[in-house]
């Protein structure tokens, strides 16, 4: 089965709920993502990539237009931007994203580009060592961030306005 978000060929996993409220991922892809999170939690050397992995995955699986999906895409794209272009670590990124997702914030739908990157969670799961996994997470992040290039200026402006107030 092809994942609507990332385009990966993933197993059909009918026992998993596939109708997430705002994440546009096939159940088999979501299953692969949760496996990656488990690996990152089990191996402390992969821990810093966990927050970045959330931003990557959610940006690569934007879902369909709606309030929750629009907010999710904006928040996670700002996270990618701050991590990749400003060197934010997971904790600093999380604090900044909390400000982006303020209760009174409004989010327009960003039309997702196609494709949404050349790498997927499956590429990271195929890593044969922690070093390779860390390298692939960063390549995956770059791939997804570059896919969203048509929206970079809007994302940078949103991040700047939030950070200026913080």
C-alpha cells in the first residue's frame, strides 16, 4: 500500500486505526514511525533525533485541510526550520513550537508540495548502526524541508514573529 503522505510502499496493517484526525499517513507507515520512536527511546544516542523525527514525520504527512492539520503542519515546519537553519535542539524547538501553537493562533492551510521529500521513515529504519540512523534522520529532515521550499518565506516570517515576542 502506498502512504498518501510520504509515498512509501508500506504494509497494509488493517488492525491499526488508519483514520487519524489530522495525520495523513497509512497505518503501515504510522506503524513504522512508532517503531522508529521506540528505537530512539531505547538507544540514548538516538534521543536527540526524536524531536526532529516528530517534526519531519508530521511535515511529511500533512493530512487534509482543516484546523488541526493546518496547525500541525505549521508548528512542525517551524520546528524543522529552527532545527535546520538555527541549530535548535529538541528542547529549544519544543519551547518555540509551544509559542507557535498559542491558543489564539490562526493557521492557514499550506498546500503540500509533491513529492514531500526523497526519504521516508523506512529509510531511517533501514539504518544498520546508530551513526547511520543519525545521519539518515538529518538527510530525511533536509529532504522534507527542501520539499516545502515554496512555503519557506512564510514559515520563516511566522517563526520570526513568534520569536520576536518570546
